[in-house]
């Protein structure tokens, strides 16, 4: 089952990411140790599987 944006942000923060900025409904997170960054669309719907996998790939967690 796909994650919600809230769950994704919580997961990324648990893995060393910090919220840098928010522009509208998109949250930018960065890991200061690895310098990897990713953007999570913060809408009310669940993330689609492909988008979820791409965010994890950008974050270096997959």
C-alpha cells in the first residue's frame, strides 16, 4: 500500500532528512550528511507507487 505524503515526510526525517522549505504543496527536504535532497508533494491523496519509489531513490534509501 502506498504511503501518504505525511508518512513519507516522517520516514525521511527519521532517516536524517530535515525540512528546508515549503513552496505551496511541495516540501523540500535535505540530508546534511549525504547532501541528498528530494521534494515531496504534500497533497491529501496517497503517493503513486512510481513517485514513491522515485523519492526513495533520490533520497538514497532504495
